[in-house]
């Protein structure tokens, strides 16, 4: 269990790949309208964000600034002064009040207290109006923001839902060979973590990146409109910010990938050691495993620390440049306000706009990492989708309503790896209802024959016939529904006992009880407080190996197999249950073609025929008594077991 042997996920460094995005577009296309709506809403949110500082500027410059108050009213609004009526909304001359003095077409003239109060009242009304506009913009921005967040998350989750469903369906169709080559943790990561990265790309990067670009462009345009010289001062540090962002992007990408790889090693170590905890404790390996885990954990800590240090430098750096920009705005803008070449409201608006300008830059690298991670995840997902290691299905394959049970192997050869044959020119035939046992040393090819019969693998040479039909010409689903296997290592799903027997197929409780009684499983099920509704823990750990085996017999029997395969189904049975198992097997094999793989020769004495395999070849065939008489390999094997 040395961590040096752990499966290490290959790191994929993807920043941008148009081919991957084209493939993803197939899943995005049905949601084009919601995504476009979200984009329009984001433009609305951006517009509101740009409008708020401008409203503040108008209110300050036109209605609040103490030295200059610009009279504003709707077209047709009037102001009476010294017998003259001024149309405030139409007068082309500047009409202003400074230090309680009226400046209009007649020149500077002091206002009376009453007249000045009227002017102040008029401007107060305008302030209330703009406050209402500001509040309206806030509410509108809130609604737009809520709707776009909801739409983006909805679309992201729907796309991930369909992508995950397609991926899982694809994985389920892959051959057993594929699962033997690929760790379970890797496949689980593809269907969970990598999918979450795709979802995050939609919700945090794809459309919001467009919003950031629109926001930055809008801010620059408005700032130039308000004051060209103050805009140039404000953006004087942008070159330094861009340079810092480029450096940070490179460093952060390396650190992020390093953390991810170290985390993958931690996950692999935890998965292996928790699964093998029984062996670790039995052989007193706790301290060695702890030391190995500490080393891996320390690597992850150091990588995470480096990542934190990089982020700890970048954010204060950008914040420093933002502060410099703000200081320059206040210094030069303040001077220009004092000499009258700049309005005070413009200065206030610039402080808000420069803050909004830097906000997307703060998030830029984080979004880049999300996008890079999503691209790497897309690469892995589509690589898995492109995996074509599956049992081929012939579109002309015929479904069988039933199988009589006549089976023939003709010159069958098979190898898991090239140039390493497991079966060599195997030929035998089995009649309907016959029980044939296969014996031989480990690695002789017994289980391989069973896997070929259910087409878990396809043969490279020769032919397998079932009722005279080549096995490849039989619909795969129909084949496996008529040929059922009881394995040595019984797998029980989480759920109830009844669901583990029926595998959620439509069987009544009475049918379940009947088959359980038939295979002697009801003896221990009836003793459970909840009976057939008793919960099964992961892997059926609370049941003995014999009890699990009886449940697997019930599972096989309720699905009415025409051909039954017992693959070392009695090799690890406790003594108490062995009698029940033998009785169940005797009942199961009656009337159906049965293949038995067994190490215990006592369990196959009554088989119709015994085939002895040695190094992938058939060496002896006959009944138990016949094979003992010829005193060959079977005789030697029998003597080994019983002497």
C-alpha cells in the first residue's frame, strides 16, 4: 500500500480549446434563449451599475453643491424674480444662484430671503425626484440580478444534468475490460467533480465575463465623457495592473494545478486505506500508513501554502494600484474643483467608477482558474465519452423468447492481453438441462469461460453457439436475461432485502417469499425484525457470506434463468450454512442447463460431466467416477483435497 503505487490522475493543462467548446455547444444549444435572456438581464444590471454614480454626480452638481445651485425644472417651469418670469426649462442662458445672488440675463442681483427659499424648495423637490430614480434603479438592478442568477444556475444545472446522464449511460455500456483498467475513483470524479466544474463555468465565468467587459468599457466611456484629463489620471496605473495580472495568472495556474494534483493523491490514499482498513489493523500497519499519509498531506499543505501566498500578494498589489488611482483622483480632481475647472459631483462619481473598474480585475484570475479547470474537466469528460471499449451490438441481433439450453464452444481461443492466451482452442458441447462442472488450478480459464458465455468479453477466435445461434447474433440484453450468474463475491446494493432480490423488477412480495423459501434464504430473513424490508448496509456487511450467497440464489431464481452459472458459489461458505447452500443448489439446477465452477470437488460429484482445464486447455472430461478411474490430473487434485 505504498503511496508510490497510487493511481495518479493525469493533469491536463487546458486554457482554451475550441473543439471542446463546440462539443459542449450541443448541450448548450437548447438553452440559447434563456442564456440570451440572462445576457440581456446582465446588460441591464451593468446599466444600473453605471447609472448609480452618475445620478449621484447630477444631484451633487445640480442641486446640493453649496456654492452653485443650478435651477432645473420640467419644460415650462417658471421662476418669478423682480417682476420678471424666467422659463427655467427653456432659458438658454445659465441661470444659477451663488451666495444668495441670482445670476441670470439681468446679471448678478441679491435675492430676498423668500426668493432664496423658493429656489431651495425647488431644488429639494429635484433631489427627492432623483432619490426616487436612484431607489428605482436599485430595485430594478435587484430584479435583473436575481433573474439572471436564477437563469444562469438553472441553465448550468440543466446542461450538467444532461451531460452527466449521457456520460453515465455511456459508462454503463462499456465492457468489463474497461472497468478492470480504470479505477472507480477516477470514474466517480468524472461524473461528479468534473461536472461541477462545468456548472461553475456557466454560473461564474461564461456570461459574467461578458458583464465585466461591458462594465469596464462603459466605465471608460462615461469617465471620458465627464472629464478627459481626470480619466487619463485615473487610468495611469492600468498598465501596471495588467502586467501584475499576467504575472499572477502564470504563477496562480501553476500553483492551482499543483494543489489539485496533491489533492488527488490524498483522495487516492484515503480511498485505498479506508477500503483496506481491516488488513491495516490486522497486520498492525497503522503507524506506517499514518507516516505515508502525513507525507502526502504535508505535500498538499505546502502546495496550498504557495497558492495562498500568491493570492496574498496579488490582491494587495491590485488594491495598492487602486489606492494610488484613488489618491491621484482626489489630488488632481481636488485641485481642479478648487480652481473651478471641475465640478465636485464629477469628482465624487470618479471615485465610484474607479472602484467599479477595479472590481472585475480582482475577480479576473479566479475566473480564469475556473475556466481553465472547466476546460480540463471537459477534456477528461469527452475523453471518457470517446472511450469505445464496449461489447459490440449487432443491429441485426435477434431477441430470443427463451433458451432451451444447448450450448457449444467451437475452437474458442481468448486472451485478455495480446500474446498471453487464457483459452486455447477450447471445444465442448452441453445438452439442455445438463450440469457441467469446470475444475482446474487458479488461472486455468474456468471463470473466463463463464464470462464469455454472458458476453462480458468477446472471443478472438472460434465460435460459441446457444441453441444453434452464434452468440453474437443474439440480442445482448436478451442473452443476459436468460443466462444468470451467481458469483463467489456477492454484491448487495444499499436498500431492502426485497429490492436486492428483485433488483427493482416488478415481482410481488409473495413471489419474493416463495423463491426465498425455495433456496432456504427465508430461514434467516424471517428472523430479522423487519423481514424482507430490512435495510441492507453497503456491501451487505451485516450478513454472513452464506446468507449473502442465499440471497444471490434467490435473486437468480426469481428472474427464471434458462441457463445458470455458479461461479465458485460455494467456495467461502460458513459451515452452518453449507447444508442450506447445497440443498439450494440442488433445487436450482434441476431442469436447467447449469455451469458450475468449483474448487471444492465434493460439491460437483453429482455433475453430469466434469471438464478439467489446465493452462487454458481441456485435459480431461467425464463424470466424477470416470475421472477418478483414469487416475489423471483430476485424480491427483482429488487426492490433494482429501488426504
